């Protein structure tokens, strides 16, 4: 896809304006790779001067910190911070709220202070600036879309409107779930729950959240987090609604509409 690598760009004497932090899910998970590709296609189309770390990028350490391994987290964080500071990185954009929260709120305590932006806010800015132009009669015009609030994006960082404005730019009908925004229900993957067996209960939390999404009568469930995407996709499969309801990241919605 002709994605520039930061080390190569610096070797050429270039200084990219933005570092795109891909994250573990966006790098290795097959479904999340589609989100990464969609976002990169937008960056390329709009002409953003960006680069990625490539093989030099490590996990931010969010999952191990949530699981209780503070020592491992600090090892990973210091390695990332040393690299970012070495490259004099100023601005970072990421499509993962987990990476976003860790880089923005937790790295400064360890000596890594950067202007960190989530891709929903980044896309909204590009739309507001007229750099992203949605084609007439786009793929999602008039379709009912519901948006699932990621905990790390919403409650942890107060970002509720940016992803919704991105959806509204598609000329789609935004339908809210019963529990949304600050009252939204977690998909069940946060806090390192993605990687462990759940405790005993009556149902899985992602199934309960999927039921709320289905009840909204939406044709598309929009997410802005690869973890949420995985959990909601699983819920849709359990409901056997794959042919009726699609789970898509907001970057995929935009990429299919420009």
C-alpha cells in the first residue's frame, strides 16, 4: 500500500507531520487490518504527510498494565518513549482507543508527552476542513447506522461527538442505542478482558450489547475501536445476523464513501 516508514523517511531527510500508531490489533488481527488499510487509504487520498514505525513499533503496554503486570508495562513504555523521543515525534494519530488512552494519558508520567489524536477526531477535522469530500449518493446515504461508544474513547476521554459527526457526514440516519454516550455499555473487551475467560454469569456482555444494537433497527453498527469491533462482530454472528447487519469502523465507512 506504499506506507511510509518513519526511519526511512528520516534517513531521506523528511520529517512527517503525523505518526500513525497502528497498534497490535491493527497490525496482526486480520479483521483489524482492514481498518488500518481503510485509514491509510484515506491518509493517502487526502495527502497527509505521515509515517508509521513499522517493525519498530511495540505494544503500548495497555493490556499488561490492566492485567496487573506494571513492571512489564513500564519496560514496554520506556522502550516506546525512547524511540519516539529519538525521532522527535510530536503528533500521533491512532485508530485504537486503548493505544490512544495510554499514549495520551499514561506516557507523560514516564517522560513521553505527545499530541495524541484518535482517528475519529482526526477524520472529523479533515471533513470540517473540506479535505474529505463524501461523494453524492454515497454507500451509506439514508441507511440507519448506530454507534457504539468505546469506553476508552467515551467515558475515559470524553470523545462522544467526533465519531457521530463523521457518521452524519455520510448523510446517514444516526440511531442511538438505549444506552449510549456516558451511559454506554462496555463491549466486554476492555481492562484486558479480551484475553481472559469471563466470570460466570447469565450472558456474555458483548451479546447483551449486540442485542441493544439490533433493537435499534440499524443496518450498520459503527465502532471506533478494533476490540469493540471484534466483540460486536462476535455478537452479530451469535445472533446469525451477518447478512443483515454489518459491523464497520468509522474509517471503513469513510473509505467506502469518498
